[in-house]
């Protein structure tokens, strides 16, 4: 049994447009991840949340997501992986765009480093 690894990340983004008609975007969020190795396999779980705001269009929202991943070390430089994720974005205003947007994703692949 090997030690479980945990990580925490915080991000802040401000995308300011020089055009008066364009919309500025600000986002602040965090991501928590934990990885547990079991022999050649490593299981990873991610949880994240971000707050979104566009001042000029009066849009305010929150994105929450979860991701589960399994990595398998085929060899020293080759890894097979499978990832399943889901996130929900909730927009609070204006009424024309308010509501939830749910996205689900799945990825399977092989990564080789040279």
C-alpha cells in the first residue's frame, strides 16, 4: 500500500475586453483531488466549483463538477486511462438564460511519453 496523494488548487480569472460592447468575464474557483495507487493502477477523484460573472450582461452562475479516473501503468512510459466526468452549470440571471446546463463526458486512451 502506497501513500494517498491529495491536492487543492485555487484559480482566479479576469478576462477584460477593450471593446466597450464586449463583456468582461470573472471567475473564481477551486479544485480538490485525491489519488490512491493500487499496484500498477491509480484511482483519482476530482471535485471542483467555480463562480462565473459577466458584469455587462448581468450573468451570474456557478459550475460544480466531479471526475473519476483510473490510470494503469502498462510500462515505464505508457499509461492507459479511463475518465468519467459530470458538471452542472447553474445560471442565475437574466431570466432568458437562467437554468441548469449539465454535461457528461467519458474518455478512454493510451498516453506514451517519448
